[in-house]
């Protein structure tokens, strides 16, 4: 009797072992798993199939992470200490290096590029994914600095294209009445993608969409062809954008393109007001349902409600912030990323 019971236990534990291995669930939301493997070691080279982001083994994955603030303003946080701390304390799987082009960014001060390369090198060392974000904003038409973008991304692809950690975001938020998909963003994207692909055959390239990366439905009606591993950005601010934008996302998905939320905030679209926790949770459920990756805006201590640090919190750029140095939004997002708040 005892023997049969033991046998039964053995069979049961073997079965649950097989089941948990094949499900992969326990590890999917971890930056480093319980065996010490980083997310890049586990997922490897990412790829896109239809609307889905897949790991090297062909399984759908959802990444979650944090965006820097404008690197020309708070570049001191784009370093290995902070990124390591976010990986380990926040369970961050992806870091976005937001390099503004205008507003005192790369175009007038090219030295800010070192904040991007520091970010990429830290991410490679730490085994997380990293987005190089060409952060157009007040320069709403990406064609204004297309030549500089082609040069910049050629260099980045040449230097880092062989690492699976890298993701290119080629135009943060095209905007302006005359900045259309067909007339402006798509031709720009085709030029920059060609330059990247000449040097990096496979890393993901994310293309911004008109109206501050909201018109994903329009991009989906005429997607970029001839290249693999292309995704499109969808950005939302929970206090401003709701079901109408989700509807646009669903139209885009039904047309077959893959979306990546490279920037989203718990505030209104200004980066301030709120925190809109209920609305953010609703968005995260929506993204989880469609398995869409997201990145939270942003790591700043300037005191705006979307920022994850409390106003004036430590500026030394070492990380290790205590709870009282985090903002309301920071505490809220941290719990979600640590899987302490369940997204249903
Ligand atoms: C995006 C931008 C991002 C911007 C945030 C919040 O802009 F990608 O750069 O960040 O969303 O507005 C903000 C910072 C502020 C800073 C300002 C200018 O949080 O501290 O002063 O950049 O550098 C959006 C997003 C959506 C919409 C409009 C903007 N929208 N926008 O839907 O109307 O105009 O900046």
C-alpha cells in the first residue's frame, strides 16, 4: 500500500514537472529566473510572426519595462547601476533609451549618444532587452532629420546589430496635421529600415505611427512590406486615451500587424495629472489579452505624475531608491512589474 502510494506520488510529481516545463509560465514574467538565467538567455533572438512577438523557440512573449526620461535632461540614470537595480528590484525585462532629437537632444548636442551606447552596453551585460528610441516630438515629421537618422541607425546597427538584446525604435511619435502615414512616416521608415537591414538582418524594428503613435489602424491598412520583424508603436496615456484607442489597436491587429507599446503613462497625455490607476490596469489587461509588450514612461524625478521617482529624489544616478523616493505611479508600476499586482 505504502509502495503504491509512493509510486503514485512519483508519477504525479513527474507529470507536474512535465506540465510546468511545457507551460513556461513561471518564468515568462521574470527578468532573471530562479536558475539565474536572464530574459535574453531564455528568449534569445526575438522575431515577429503575424501579430505576435515570439522568442527564439517560437513561443509568444510579452516584455515589460521602463523608459528613461529625455536623455538630454536626465541622462545620469542611463547607467549600469540603475539598469541593474531596475532589473533586479523591478523585474525589468527591457529598458528604453529615449534620445530626443530636438529640445536640446541629439541634433544640437550629439554627445547625448553616449547615454544610448551606455544603455545598450549595460543591457548586453545584464541580459535584458534595450530599445534605442529616436525620440522625435516637437519635430513631428520624421523626414526633417531623416538623413541624421539613417546615419545614426547605421552606426548603431553596425556596432550592436549582432546582439539579440537590441530593438530599434525609429521615430517615437510622429505628429502634426500634415504628417501622414503615406506621405511622411512610411517613406521615412522604408529609408531607415533599409539602412538598418543592410547591417542587421534580424533584430526587431519598431515604426512610430501618426498622431503621437496612435494611428496604428492607418499603418495597418498599408504596412511596410519586404522586411521581416517589423512592429508598430502604439502609445497611450491612461488619463487621456481609452476604448477608442483600444478599438484602433484591435483594427490594426485584425489587419495583421504586430504592435508594441514602447511608451505608456499612468497620467494624462501631458505626462501630468492622475495617477489613473484603474484606467491603467484596464489597459494592461487589454495588452495582456493581446500579448502586447509595454514600457512605462518614465524614470524622472522632475515631479510629474507619470514619473516613477518622487520629486527631487536622489539625483546621483545609482538607483536603489527606497519606497519613499518613488512616486505614486512608481510604486504602482513597480508592484505590477514585480507580479505583486495581478493583471486579469
Ligand atoms: C509623449 C512623448 C514624451 C512626453 C510624453 C508625455 O508626448 F513621447 O516625450 O514626455 O508623451 O507628454 C513629456 C514629458 C514632459 C516634457 C515633455 C516635453 O513627460 O516632462 O516636458 O515630454 O519634452 C505626447 C503623447 C501624447 C500626446 C501628446 C504628446 N497626445 N505631446 O495624445 O496628445 O505633445 O508631448
